[in-house]
């Protein structure tokens, strides 16, 4: 009985993690609604966008935008710029497109269904890049972050956000996640890493860093 109970629980957890990785079908759609409605999700996304200090003419990119909360916050700031978003889930692209329909029609928001390992072209260099609770799903994160760094102008900023959603996550879980993100960024050639924390339950870490001017390519 114990074994059966444990394996069922593990299978359910595995299924939910898989759905967070690439939301799909009805459960994926419902997950996206949950991401969008959960107050802590909304707060962490809006907070992270504010930390990136986006200017009106900035060109910004979010990887793994889910239902598009941060995309909307970016669009409210980069009013004369461009907001690009990439997510490999068709269900999430649809939800985010509905949420940001007016800015898409105005030609300011551009959402693409693609994976971080096969990015489309974004034209001119970017000013800022964001990923919220997404890096943990990426294959080869150091290589992916190196590719993202090369899309940034010298001095361009990146913010990687983690709010651990594993059962029993604590302040320590968040601190360990922040350290891991900081290590990945440094290995990918970013400089001046700094960690900000938002006091939710569990706390949210945002690791910010910069593409060095004249740094490694
Ligand atoms: C846990 S959700 C977070 C969504 C949103 N950032 C938020 O905070 O509400 C992770 C998102 O990352 C996307 N994602 C995961 N791996 C990806 C990859 N390799 N390429 C593009 N998107 C990815 C998923 O489709 C999903 O929308």
C-alpha cells in the first residue's frame, strides 16, 4: 500500500512538473490561469520588471512568459519600445496574446512560440532580458545564457527570478536557488551580479547582472 501510495504521489508530482515545464491541453490552460491569478505570481512578475528599470524606448525580451503578466508590465513601461516574448507552450502563447492583445495590435509586443534553445532573431540588440521560474527547465542553461548575453547591448541587463514551488520550500531553498542562478550567470560571462529578495511565502529571489562592455563574446 505504502509503495503504491508513494508511486502515485510521485507520478502526480511528475505530471505537474511536466505541465509547468510545457503547459498543454486543459490542465495546461488551467495552470496558466492559476499562474495569472495567483497573487504571489503576479507580485513577483511585476516586481521583477520594476527591478529591471525599463525605459520608454527599451527593447526587452522575456523567456518563458507563461500567461504574460510580466509582458504586460513591460509593455506599460516600454511605451515607445518593443517587448519580445518567447515561450515553447502554444497554450501559454495563446493566453499571453489574449492578455496583451491591444499592445500586439499596436505593434509593440511580439510573442513567439519557440524554445530558448532555438531562438528567433530580434533584430537590433536588446536592453534587458527576463526569465521568471523558467531557467530550471532549460537544457544547457550556461550555453543558453551565453546566447542570451550576446543578444544584449553592452551594459544590457538580465534578471533571473526564482520562487521555488517544491513542497516545503523555505527561505533557505530560495537562497540556494539564488546562488545557483548567480553561478550560472557568472559562468555565462555576465558581471556585477546582485540579488534582491521579495518577502513572499516562500520568498522570491531576483538575480540581476550585466553584459559587460567589451567583455567576452
Ligand atoms: C513555471 S512557468 C512560469 C511562467 C511565468 N514566467 C510566470 O512566472 O508566471 C514556466 C514557463 O516557462 C516556459 N518554458 C519552459 N522551458 C522553456 C524552454 N526551453 N523554452 C521556452 N519556454 C520554456 C513554459 O512553457 C512556461 O510557460
